[in-house]
């Protein structure tokens, strides 16, 4: 039965959800720990993480002596964006000392650390693996090594990422791609190109991921890289390559060329393409074109708030307050809801999460009091038009980053190191004030 359930992971999850329920009811296998572990995994893949946890709690003490059940539940949390819950479960596993984590556990934990910016736990995992029976995994397991490289790179610890890469016994294309991307996101374009040259010297053939990393790294040689991708290496660019190339052109000011590439590519432009074009227009003061692009994005994806936010920004620059009001009304009529943002801060090894519009943090009330004081000061000292004051109120009270900043000042003391992260952003490290 375990084998049958495992094969279900390759099927359309929506078609087997009912079958899973019938299976458990008919066979009464809640006491079968192996089957329950697979069901934890399957429900996690379905997005029903609460059901996964319910079944996980039904696994016996003997069943939880196997790391497989813990891996299934931690993985379910991470796959469904519940990184902090996954990390809490990992800490519980270590406290209970019921089993030893393996490389699969650590890959999930490191991925969660990357998401919330928990560099301290990431460092602990690395040191634990160095001192455990699985030390050889660090030198030979490419999946674990690339996850470590990714975590260190995105937490701005590039030297540690490079150390992991250099110590790998066998370096393959995947590990090179991870290191090139790590250099790219830290602004080390020259070093990324040098590493790509080393990769070619080792007769490793680059793949689509390699060129995506290179396009993120290089603004000066972007055209050459994009051309060589198909002409020299016979790799057809995918939509993500076009989006990255368009973003590269738009950011350096070649907005018309970027728009021409978007219109001529063999794919329908998606949100990322239009967003890249919009960002280039705003960066280089091409406001008329920015307004056109944001209007197109609203038409293409009317249920996505991104286009409305972009269009509202262009209206605000031109002081078209009535247009902003109409746009907001249109969003309400179409029931367009902005996806709540999330920010994290790490203080003394403890990660605090702030979700926009949520009051889940125990100090939310005091943090909102600080924001209210700021709002009063703004109203007294500025002559902003009502629409801008309203926007400021929304930004300060309904967004996660201001809460995160207040959390830093409210929860930390002087001279502490505080790391902060937010959705779509990499991590900042700053000293206490």
C-alpha cells in the first residue's frame, strides 16, 4: 500500500484527494505509520498542511523514531510557505532526540532558513553536519551543497558560500549554477563570468539555468550572453530567459529595445515581462510608456493587484488623484485583493514574522501605537493632499515592512546585529541603533 500511495504523487493531486479519504476510511490504516507518513507527504503536496499535521500527530512514538515522518511534515510546511512552522518542528525533533536528521531534513531546513533569513540556524546546521556521521555529505552531496550555497548567498554571506563550493569533491553544472547565481545576486558580475569560464575549461556543458544566472549577473555583456546561448551552445531561450534579458535592457535604459524584444519573442509576455518593462520606464522617467504598460498589465491579468499598483503609482506621479480613486473603486468592484506581504527579523537567533494586515505577533498592539504616532507627526508637519495621506496610512498600517522596522526598534537593544528579510527581497544586516 505504501508503494501504491507513493506512486500517487506522480498523478494529478486533485483527482486523488477523494480517493485518499476513502482509502483511510475503508482500510482503517491510521495506525500504519508507514502509510501515514506517505499521506502526510501527499496532503502536503495537495496544499492541505493542516491535514498533514493532523495525520503526523497520529503517528506512533515508534513511528516517529524514523526521520522519514519528520522529513515528510517539515517538507510539507516548507512547500506550502510555512517556513517558521517547519523550523519549529525541526527544533522539536532535535529536542526530543528521537532520531537523527539526514541530508533530506537539512535541505528542507536550509531552504526554510533562506526564506526567512535565519542565518544563525543555517550556520548551526552547517556546523552540525560537519561534526556528524554525515560529514561526507557536505563534500559529495550536490543537493545539500547547492542548498547551502543558496542560503549563504541570499543571506549575504558570500565568502561562506564560496567556501562550500570550493570544498566540493565533484563540481557539476548544478553546483556551478548555484555559485554563479550567488555571485550575481550579490553584484559580483565579473566574478560570475570568471566562474563561467572555469566551468567551460572543465568541459562542463552549460544548461538553461546557467544562462539564467549569467543574465542576472551581467548588464554589460547581456546581449552577447543572450546571443551565444542559442548560437554557440544550442540552448533555446525560455520565457524566463527573455524576461531576465528584457529586465537587463530596461534597467540600463534601452527601454525601446526591451519592448521590441518583448513584442517579438515566441512567448506571450507575462507579469514578469511587463513588470520588468515598467520598472525600466520608472527608473528612466518614461512615465507615459509606464502608464501604457501598467494599463496593459491590468487588461492582461485583471485579477492580479500588481498592475493596479503600478498604474496607481504612475497616476500619483502625475497628481491624477481622481484617476487613483476610480482605480481603487474598480479594484473593489472586481474584488481584486492584494496578496499580503510578509517580513521577518532575526534578533538574537529568534525569528519574528510580520504579516501585512495580521495581528498574530504578540507585540502588534504596541507596534501599531508607534505607527500611529508617526502618522500624527506626518499630518502635522506635511501639507500632503488627502490622497497621499491616505496612501501613507495604508503603507504604514497595512504593510509588513513598517511593522518589521518598528519590531527591530521595539524588540532589539543597542549594538545587536539584526537581520531583516521581506517577500521578494534579499537580506539586510544592520547594527542596533
